[in-house]
């Protein structure tokens, strides 16, 4: 075994064998794993911030669609099926925006509502959506 090691060392020193040793490759893999863990940890808070921004944008979109529908159809109660299209009015929304793990929009009794889970697997908070500040419940 020692003789084989010395022979390989001599060939490597002479430039006959190129490449990395197993130890060198393992060290590189460990360093890359540590860097990946640091990056994933640093980006963890960005997900909730992007969910809040998406909630605010989606809320504004749905409010605009409801206002457009009410202007063209005065006196008609707003329902999800009317917003997503009828034969004569066309769709005001293609579909209701939803980010199931963070928030969902619905129409309850003719007004827009935001449903946001309070904790993983816990209860949900349902509030009447009137402004982007309601997205504070989104996690």
C-alpha cells in the first residue's frame, strides 16, 4: 500500500496524473453547502415580504374590478361568478387571485374579504378588505 502511494505520488509530482483528490472535493462540497445554507437563511424573511406586496397588489386589482362592475351594473349585487364573466358583460377578472399558503380573496355579502391563516395549521383571520393595510395579517 505504501509502495502504491509512493508510486502515485511520484507520478503526480511528475505531472503524469492530473485531478483532485477525494479530500479536496469533499472540502469544496462542504464549503458550498455552508454557503447555500447561509443564503437560504438570509432569504427566509423575503418570502413573507413578497406575500404582503402581492396581497396589496391583488387587493387593488380586485377592488378596481368590483368598482368597474358596479359602475356598469348599478344595483346588482357583486358575486364571484359575475366578476369572472357573463355572456353579455365579459370578465372583469379572469380568476380570483389567491396565494393559498398566505392569503385568499373572496366576496362575502357583496363585499371583498381577505382570508389569511394566523399560524401553520391554525385558525384563519377573515377581514373585510378596504385598503392595503388589511394585508398586515398576511404572514
